[in-house]
C-alpha cells in the first residue's frame, strides 16, 4: 500500500506540474513570458528534486520490506545432489592401502547424500597431521545418510557434520557385543572428542541412538532428543559413560533452547514443540506460531507450508516436491487398451524419483533395485530385469564374507549376486548377525573349501581378498566378469591386498571389470602379474588399475617364478604354466598355449586359435 501511495502521489505531482505549463502557449508580453520561463525552470528543478527524494524513499522502503519477510531457507534440489556409496565395515579394522583420511576424502568430498552407511572409525591425530589438515572438512556437504552413522574409536579432538540433516536408518548397525543389543541409526562409541557438532541434524528416522564411552563430550544433556526421534524417544535412546570428564554442567548460548555446543551457531533445530493439533505431521515451522504446519508429506520439518518446502520427504521427492509416489514409466491408454510410455515417467530410487537408475542398480517394474527377483535376470550391458529364457542361471545371493556357514551356498553357482569377500575371519572363525538379532558362531575354514567357488563366472558387486592363508586364487579360475554395481570403499571392483602368502592369481578366465578400479598391492610374495595389461580388462574409461608393492619383478625372475615361454611375455600371465598366459606367443588350444596346430586331430580355427577335429577324424581342416 505504501508503494502504491508513493507512486500515485509522485505521478499526480508530475501531472500537475505539466498541466501548469499549458498557459505557456497563450500570447503573453515578452517580460511576462521570461518570468514564466524562469518559474517553469524552477518547477522543473523542484520536480527533479522531488522525484529523486521519492525514489530514495522507495529504495529504502524496499529494503525494509525485504528485511521484514520471513527468512528464506535454501534446499539443494534433487538434480544437484551428489550421491556416493557408503561402507559396511562396522567395527572391523580392514587393512587399507591409502592413508585413512585420504581414503575418506576420495569417498566423500562434495558428497551430499550417502547411499548406505557413513562409518568414521579408528582415526587418530596423526592421521590428520599426515594429511596436513586439522579437521574432516570434506564431510561438510553431507546432508543425508540413508543407512546408519557409526562414529567409533576415534582419538581426534573435534568432530562435526555441519550440513547433516537426516539419518534415515534404512540399514541399522548391530554391534557384536552382548551388552549392546539395540540396532542403531546413530552410534557414537568410545571417542576422545571434546566437541561433537551435528547442529543441523533434524531427524533420525529409524533405529536407536547410542552414546557410549565418550568421556569428554559434555553437551549430550543439552540436546532435546524428542526433536531427533519424535515421541517416545526414550525407548530409542541409550546414553552410557559419556560424562566422565565433564566437571561442570554444559550450557547453551542464551539464544538457544537446546544445543550441541556453547556457541550461538550450535543451537539445535526445534520444530516439534507445541505444534497445533491440526498439524497431522506433528511438525511446524514457526516455534512462536505453532499453527504453521508442515505439509503431511514432510519429514524432518520444513520451512514453509507447501510440499516443496520440506527438509526431507516421508515417501518420495520428485523435482523438489514431496509426493506419495513417482510418476510411473508407463500409463494405461484406455483408447488402445495398451500400456504406453509415459514421457514424464520416472523410477523410484531410495527416496527420489529419477529418470534413469544408477549404474550399480537394475530396473525392475517402477523402481531401481539392487538385484533382479527370482526367475528374472539382467543381461550383460542391460540393467533391466527380464524374465529368464528357459532356466535361469543359478544365482547365489551373498551379502556376507565367505565363511564356513555360507560356503555350501556357492556350490554350482554361476553368478554371485553380491560380493565375494575372503577375509582373515574366513580362516579364523567368528560370529554372524542374523536377521532376528541373534549371533551364530562359525568355524574356521580351510583353503581347500574355497573350491566351492570354482563354478562362479560372474559377480555383480566386487571381489575382495585379504588373508594370509592363500597361495593362489585358482578357485576363481572360471570367473569371467565383475560388474561393480557396488564397489568396495566406493571405488574398487577387484581388491587384493595384504595377502602375504599369495604367490599367483590363477584367475585365467577374467576378461572384464565393467565398473570400478582394480587394486592389487602389498602382496609381498606375488609374482607373474607385472606385465598384465589391466586396461584391457577395465571397461570404464574413468577407472584405472593400481598394481604396486608386490614382489619385485627382478626378484621373481631370480627365483625362477616367471611366465611360461609359450606366453607373450609382454602381456604377463596369471601364474606358471602354458595354461596361465594372458596372451599366447603363437597359438592357443583351449586354455593352453601351443607352438602350432600341426598335431594330429587339430586344425587352425581362426587366427592364433587351434581347435580339435571331429572325433571320427585323424586330421582335418574344419570341425565336421
């Protein structure tokens, strides 16, 4: 209204000024005409001054009006998200090649959504010092974690995830300790932090919160866990032994109701207090005006009433709006009575509607899934689940490392839907967590039992070997392809390290790594592999092979552990013998390299390839 009044007044003054000049067209005495001109010039000056003052007032009123508007909240749209894969190592101390901090940086720099679990474990002050940094600032962009967050056994002083808003807890962490039986969405265990800052965390959607043995973290008492967990939060909260070295009560800044620390920027986000009964979501976006309800499709609060102003979506997000389902890829056409392609159709992936599924997923019906259901398969180069033509190849779903309990499941499998992980625990025994929450112990295995894997030709995720018990991976001699739908450490499809007794690989059929990198390192007795052209195996132009710190080539040669003379030595080999060559120097008969195809019962089938004659032939020029 003020704008309208000022503009109206300004224009009316302008009009009156112009209308006064109408008398200038009448016939006047020259002296009177000069006086009239002087008055008009003064009026023109007065008008310009008046107009400048009006514009000055309007400018400052604009500023005041903008400042009086509610604060604008920014939300990173779905299209700008960078999704990265999490880990599932738990509290295991895997040997890794890179320095710990550098490995985390490669995984999470610029990442906004962790698809899986965020695990930060066993970091020391020396790890930060070696990386030349004082904090883990490369974690600062993480907004959502779809699985659990595990922060454990770190001896650094400070830790923060300043942008983290939602932990969904789609997968929860269950420690092996009998004293802690809950399944956690967030577990902060045995850290030396003096500050632990998750100031923007708004919700832990599923799973318990465990705060245990963090003796210097003093602000747990100043957090309102109802904001994070909702009503009945006490049933999902376990805090033990986390105030041992807090000698004074922790306090918040005077501007905070609750807080993660003593500074003003560490105030906790409050959005569940005193919301009006009509707020069906139980969330409102103005603490002082509880009738301002969030949209029913919101999760973790909101900054306005619409479905596009949610911090998270309880079901799905489509182009920045929370919806109950994604637009289906196909629509029913009542005229043709057929299903037709929906130009606006999308697939459901996690809690987002996407136009294409990520490379590590396959398409089934209207969603992106980690594996095809029974009687369906996805062919090579095609990530769509289709009905098997005839009998499906035997597929084994393997989600845990190889052990004495699941080794029988590999017998007869041609495809492993999941991972092949051979760890130290494979040969020393341990316990596995079951879906019902119990642990089943398993006995140590022997290397000979791994022969059950000899029929495997394809692995959908990755292969990891880290053990001191194996001399060869010959039990994987029929493995042809590693798809890399899910990668170890978000990066590696083939990862063989710290296997100190390994002397040869023996993976003679391996021809393709579709996605992800190869890492073969710190296997100090491993020979034969130095000249293998790994780039011929890796399909992705963005991936590389890192083969280093194995047995030196000159040492292997001095020990007589070199490729067979029938091999093309420039291409290396998988082990000793003519059947282990990556490429043959002359001809290949089956898997064996030979000098020629002149022996009885053989013929030249193609360049550098021999074949056997028909069983009724003594010699031949072809197969019949």
